């Protein structure tokens, strides 16, 4: 039975060696650290955090360079995020914790697992991007994405791009170009997000795209027995379900798979607390509490 009312939450800042993080926390129980997707702000994740708070004490943080979290010195990388998650867990006093990621957060969660598997009790992955092999793009489109992202790494071009997205007369054309080249869904609210996006966030986004296009997680010499919950649509337009599932099965002995049938990667509107309980409460509860079966 799920909680009718969502849990209360609070936000605060935590100073860590790698960054000053802006975090949100809610719930009680075992710790769950949620790693963000691209251009994620606390409010975007509040409902999902409250949903997961029915089982966990949830911590969500804005990525360094996003929202109000301070950028990494020397640029962004998923390896730094993995180290940051370890620092956050240490600061919060948790020797062990659970880990959750959505979309680009899949790369961040897997990188963290590679570094801290001895401290992680469960993996929860929702439509996770786990590297370039899962991208359903042609070689021509991938080449175009590589070249476009290489251009965006140039500081002057990056500055010009920031001017474009901050200009009300050019932001619409920029959004259409990004949707065309990256096959981004119009459900992703770029039109409202980009004008508020800082130059430091564009730099982080540039690094994230590079990781999406180049990351490949090799399987370890043995499979891990850490339970893994995996939910993804078989019709996801941005990622291949079968390839993603195959990557997870090469890493974990116990993958609890939930096949969805959504024709999108990101929902047209954020799921409400009620929708999350209706569609996911039973499978998440079964994963977390298998003894109840």
C-alpha cells in the first residue's frame, strides 16, 4: 500500500572537496543517492524523490555546473561524479547506500558502481544511457553529432551558442536545430530551460555529450550479485532497449526488468506522484521487498 501524501522535503548545501553541492533530501530509511540526468534542477526531480522516499532516505543533487552546485575545477567528467558520490556518502555518514539513475544518470550510476561497488546495495536504473552502443543512430548522424560537439568545445563557439540561447529571437531556431541533429524529443522543455542556462552548464553539457558518444562499459571478469532494477520502454526513441539490457546483464547476475511501452524517452509532462504510484509502486516494492511475495 502506498502513501497517499508525498513526504516533506528540504534543500541545503553541502561542501565537499570536489564541489559545493545543492541537494534535496526526503524520506527515511536506507540511503538512496539519485544521480541526475542532463540539465537537471532539484524541482525537476522532487516528485520522483518523494515517490522513492516511500522506501528510502533519498538524496538528490544538482550536478556541478548545473543549478546552484559549483562547477568542478578543470572541467566535468563522469569519473569525478563517481568520486563526488563517494564524498557525499562519506559526508552524510553512510558506509553503504543504494544508487539510482535516469537517462545520462545511467552513465553516472554505472561509473559510480565501477568505483564503489563494494558500498552499493542496490542499483535502480530508469531508461539509462549506458554508452554509445545503445544509441539508435546511423553512422552519418553519429558523425554529425561528434563534429557538432567538437565545435561546441571551442570557447568562442560556446560563447556564441550561449548568446543564441539567451536571445528570445534565436532560441526557437536553436531548439529546432538541436532537436533535428540529436533527435531530441519535443517533450524535453528546452524552450524554457535554455534561456536560463548558464555558460558553465553548456560546458558541462558539452562534456556529457562527448561521454554519451564515446563511453563503453566493459564487463568485469565476474558478474556482480548486487540487485539491479531496470525499467525502460521498448519503444524508447533515443536508446535501444535490447542493447541496454544486454549491457546490464553482462554486469549483474540479478536484473529485475520492467518493459514499458512508452513512445518517448522522457514523458511529455512530468509524472505526478499519483501516476508514479499507479504505474511503478508494485514493481519497485517487489524489487525492494522480495520477501513479501
